[in-house]
C-alpha cells in the first residue's frame, strides 16, 4: 500500500466524512432523509462549518448526498458502493450489469444455503407469499416489489455486507429487468421456489444451480 | 431516478471531474503518474484554477488521486470502482472479500469461455508459461506476479468492463491470498490448467466449475 500522507486540512475533512459515513452506517441517516443544517453538523462532528461544507461537497460528488438549493441536503445513497453502482448503472451496458448481478446472486444463493438463519427463512417465506398473492390479485406493481424484495433477501441471507452493498446498488436495474406478469409475462414461480427450497435445505450447489437457471431466464 | 438539480458552481466542478475521468478512462493518465499542475489543467479543461482545485479534492477524497504535499498529485486508481474496492479491502473482513472475488471470478470464467478472443488465449498461454517457469526457477515473487496476472486475464477475457473494474480493485487482496510455492505451498497447476482449457474449448459450465474448484482451494 502507498502511504497516503494526509495533510492537516484534508484530514479534518476526512474526519468529518468518516463521521457522516458512521451516521449512515448505523442507520441514523436513512435513505431520503434530510441531514441536519451546517451549524448543527459542525457542533455534532466537532469541526468548523467550512470543514462540514467541504465534506458534504465531497459526499455529494460521489452521489451519497444530494444538495438541493433552497431546500436542504438529502441522503441519496447510504454507502458509496451503492452510489457508485447506481451511477455505473447509468453508464455501462445493461448486459454487463446483468452479468454482475448474475455473479453476485448465484454466489449469494450458495452462501445463503450455508448461513441462512430461521429469521432469513421466515422473511423469504413471507416475501414468496406476498409475491404469489400479488400475482393472484393481478397486482403488477405489488408483484414487481415482492420480486425485488425476494432477490435482495436472498443476497442478505448470505450475510456478506460487501456483496449486499454491491447488490443493493443494482436494485434499480433489477427492478427494470422484472416483467409484470399481469401483462402476460411468466411469473417464474417454480424457479423462485427452487432457489428458496435449496436455501432451506442447506444445499449450496442446488441453490447456485437454481439461481443460475433463474438468471439465465431473465437474461435470455 | 431522483432529479439531481445541479447548481451552477457544482456543475463546473462536475465538468472538471468528468474531464479528469475521461483522461483516466482513455489511458492518458495511467496509475502512478503525476498529473499536470493546476494552471495547465485549468487551461486544458477550460475552467478556473479554483474549480480544478475542488475537482482534485473530490477525486482525492474518493481515492482516485493522491495529493502529496510539496511534490504533486498522483493517480492512485484509474477508476472510482477500483479506488472504492481497494478502500473496502481495508475495511471489510477478508473472508467477505474472497467471497466477492469468488463470485466475480467464477462468472467471469464462464463468460470468458464464450467470448475469449485468440489474443486472450495467447495472453493466458504466455502467463501460464511464465507461471510454470517461475515455479521451475524457484522464483517465488515471479510466481505470485504471474498467478495474479492469470486471474486478472481470465476476468479480462470475459470482456465485461464493470466486472473487470470490480475485480481490479481486489488485486491487492488477491496478491495477499496467493502462497509462494517455493515455501512449500501447492502451486495448483492442474487447477489453473483446468480453467484455461475449459475457456479454450468454449465450455462455460466447465470453466465455472474449474474456477469454483480453484477458489474453494484458496479459501479452504
């Protein structure tokens, strides 16, 4: 590793950035919330208003915060990975993003088979039930929501925060790639059930295979 | 997507950042090079020196540039994904990073089987030969270098720029996870050959399976 040799003024800004990252990481600042005004932040973080201003600018440049003139500053992403993946999603080919999604999701399904807790399974079961109920009710928007939640919950059940962060950054792409079955598209119920059942029985290879099959349907 | 509503001063800085990102993307600024001094950058990008200074600060905060007082500003990463993955590598558990590596590498091997060009295969053959020669010569450092190059070249052969960026950011972790066989660790020659041969014959499933087997050895 190269030594980073932080100079005095930079390091105060970096401290302020670290402080804000901690507020985001602990869930104190959630997605979409307006952050406190400069004077309060300066007091909370123990730095000058100028330092706060530069830290906010830096986090705004990377897409974590969003400054709305005449209104306030809002949380646009809770991590830089999320902000970055979202920004990439606007730049790179959709095909390449889906391949990254495939990579993450298949590995996550295998890991989830070995690590899922009883709470993970309960959450997945509840989401699968919601997904089916939306389909029965002809509720296309509800179906797409439940489908997104299902995929996010599979990755969450892998209990790898970096995988989850990378994946969460792809959620908008994921949502756009899901078809509303009330318009005649297949709901792929058996494919989703196969992933869930392999995770339930702790079958890593089966979960990876079922996940890959599901993704191959999406990208075909 | 939320509207980003860029205000006037921010948008000039963002333009300068975009300009520098383009210099990095085109290879004009390579890793480790010193970037031109402020006045020249201001002229090149058509903005004020203050704007250049703020843009440099923003890219330094995300780890793309590194400001060395009394010396100059250097390229510390050629993309934000790379800088971010490298920063994450210092923060998250090594186990979680290896799982992300596994996810990317296995999928990349499968994609490479379908997309590798003649040039990709020539590069992989040359690297495999270097790897073997270093082993025969008892050159541990040369072996580790060739091993890193092999894995990076497999991902490159998938021809997915986002996968490559994410993976390139993990190279330091990758290097640290490779054992020097002159110290008695296994060189895993058959495992590496199996990945290369499956890619050569265009066998996506075989490449993924061989890649997974190789990674399972590493993480065991």
